[in-house]
């Protein structure tokens, strides 16, 4: 018998997913994920790959649109890695309900929605199903100088992960 990776986990790996433990909270007092009532809320994820930002600065002022879209894709990967790490597998993820995409923007940059499209496409590619409800917000700055940060809410199939059951 061949031990086969579940389909969603395989798609995450093909999309650029890491084989390690996924992203971790930079500060010990911040939870990366919180699971409650069939939902998983994932804290903001910046555009880091292997612990290093893939770009720094504001979109429209040193960071071009295509680089910002690559950042959004990386943030979405990090969000899904965090979920996979928490759950053990993405197979319990029924859908991505909501994405909040924060874009560090120059004052005249107004295409935050185009940056966010890259994140929506990535979660659709990996998780499938309907596109998430989404908000794209321009902000002055983001943690660590990341051009993009993404947080999300996922709908889960039951039962809750062993970590949540152990806390109950």
C-alpha cells in the first residue's frame, strides 16, 4: 500500500508549500490559528519565504504591482501552511470564507484589489470551491516592512483538531 498525501495538501505543496512546520507567530503571545465552532481563523501572514521577506516597502513606491501580487501569493501560501500545521492536513478545510488583504500603499496607489486577486487565485487553486469574500485595504505600513499581509477565516468539516479537543 502506498501512503498518499491528501489532495489539498498535495496542491499546497505543488503551489510552493513548505515541507517544514509552516509559519509561526513571531511573538510568543500571539496565536497563529484559533479554531472554534467549525471555523479556523488564521492570524495575519506577511510575505516571508524561508523566514525572509520576498520584498519590502510600499506598493507604488518601490514595489511594483507584479512584485506585490507575488507577495500576496506568498502570504496566501503562508496562511494555508499555518492552517495545515494547526489541522495536520488541509482535508478538513471545506472552504476559505474570508480573506482580508492589507497592502502597504503609496498615497496614489489604488489597485489594491489587483494585488488581492493573486491571493484569491491561490486559495481557489489549493482549496477549491467558491472564491472567498474578500476585502483589500490600503495602509501606510505593515509589520516588518512587508508590502502585503493577509488574514483569513476558513470553514471546516468536523470534528475539531486534536489540539482543540485536548483543551476542552
